[in-house]
C-alpha cells in the first residue's frame, strides 16, 4: 500500500511541477497584457529563465537549496545524489526510484524520488525569478539579467529555500513554516527585484534623472485574461502540489487557494469602485485575484475555507492600498506590481500563519507542529509562532536584498552598467527629453 501511495505521490508532484512551469510563461503573458510589450523580448526572457533554471539547478542549485544543510545555513553543494544530478551515473533506478533524503520517513514521508523533487522545486525557483524579472523590461540589459539568473539559482533563491523549506535549515528547525512560498517565492522575489530597481536608480541618477523613468501601462485585455487563466491553472499545481503528496490536504489547499483568489478579486474591485465610482475593469479584477492567490499561498494547507475567504477579502483591499503606497516612490518603476502584490502580499500572508492556522488542517499537510492561530485559541503558542515567522521574514528578506544588490552591482561593473536606453521619455534635470537623446 505504501509503494502504491508513494508512486501516486510522485505522479502527482510531477504533474504539479509541469503546471508550475506553465506559470513562468504566464508571467510573460501578464507583462504583455499590462504593458502592451511586444511578444519577442518578454517571451525570450521567459525561455531564458526556463533554460537557466533547469541547467543551474541541475548542476548545483538543487543541492544548495535541498541537500542536507551545512550548519543549517546552506545545502551541501557536493551532496552525491543532487550534485550534477548524479553526473553520468548508469544506475537509473537510483535517480528515479530512490527516495530523496528529505522525503524519507524520517522527514516528510512522501516518498518522492530525487528526480521528482528536483523537477518540482526547480519549477518553483523558475517562477520566483520570473517574478523578479517583471522589473527589467525596457530597463535592463538581457545579458545582465542572464548573469544575475545564474547567481539567483545558485545562492540568492537558495538561501531562504534552504532555511525555510529544507528540514535541516535553521529557520525550519526553529519552527518557521511557509506552505507554498509566501516568503521563499513571493516576498523574496520582491526583495531581489527591489535590489535591481535600486541599482537601476543608481545608474539613472548618474545620467541626471530626478525620478526613475516610469514605465507606462497599456492594457491588452485579451493577453491579460489569457495570462490569468494560465496562472490559475499553474497555481493549482503550485499550492496543491506543495503538500508533496496526493491526499486530502492537497485538495483542501486547492480549495482555499481559489476561494481566497475569488474573494480578493471582488474585494479589490469593490474597494476601487467605492473610491472612484467607476468600473475598475479587468486590470483590478486580475490584480485582485492575483493578490488573493499570493496572500493564501504561505498558509493554503493550514487554514479552513472560511479563513481563506477572509484572507482574500483583506488581501484585495490590501492591494489597492499597497498600490497607492508604492506609487509614491518615484525612484523606481514597478508597472506590473511586484512590490504591492508579491512583496507586500507575501509578507502579509506569512504573518497571518500565526493568526489563521488550525492545527487539524496543518497536521493533514504534514505540519503537525503548528499551533492553532490567535483567532482559534492558540494563545501564547501562536504569539511564539508569530515571533518566529517575523524573524524569518526580516532575516531572509535582508539577506536576499543585500546579496542581490551586491551581485547586480558586480554585474553592472563588468558590463559597464545594467541599464539600456529606453524608447520612452524620461525626466532629467533639464526637462523631459527622449531617452537616449544627446
């Protein structure tokens, strides 16, 4: 019976990984839908992310994130089963049939093979970089982004992944949990994107700009609707697949995910309508839906359907408020909403673990150590959990930001800058002139 269940787990997680990889493409379509960007550059970037993620994660990134850690800090890069995925081993069964160490009965007890686990987690890493990449269109040299992606899949994304998702990571052992990546994927992508935007601003100031070149939004409703459809399909694998097993908990994770997304869509549109007395349109429907999906991601396997709806209603309003907040910062341009959605939503969602978790759902998803949240009688244990989650948020985001800025700055020195001329006008100290004009 266990063998049959483990086989089912592997089949399900591979399918979930395929769905998650589809999200990388969907993010490219989302850019096209919101910015009116030509297909060529956005989809080339998408393919670059896809290829680089598999290549770098296979060589070393999978190990630095998911091999047994060195003092809880980083996965052992030379762990035999993960290094180069076993090199040129002729022992096919060891890669396909042997259980990856963290999927053994000693840890997650889901029986996933090294190949299955590699495929799913690499897809998650690729989505994270796709989110970071929404800040580079019209701004950053593709060569600079490519070099950054190598470092991203080697160390930047891998640090919070090894701390929070690896059962020997220091934050995991401290008790921190992040079900499907509110911190590891969304908020960390925001921190890395912020580092790139800060480097862009550094170079724009050198060229005499008073504010960062603000990128215009040009909604293409067809592409926007298509992108959110693909994202919804992908998110099914993203959250439900994060149980790393096919069971009732994966079904519950799917239900809570979509309920939160639906509630947030209605909430965002309602708040925006109350503010403007105008039809918010597909842009706010899409962004509200996305915010709900993001907010529930770190606790989709820990909460009830009722809690998911409440989280979504809060999340939709949070997006509208976050959009206003981040629009005040004129030293960066974030037209696709990395900061008010993924950064803010990820932080909020992880923090809500200590408020909305119900142990009965957390136990079913393999997280029996999580206490009930403050709203469900968790008391001092929930307060303690909140402290752990906040420590993890601060330390992880600070590490990702600093390392990302250091790496993108080194790349900038090597390439004589990471930015390229834009076809759009910019504001300089002498007035508005076309970018690139002498």
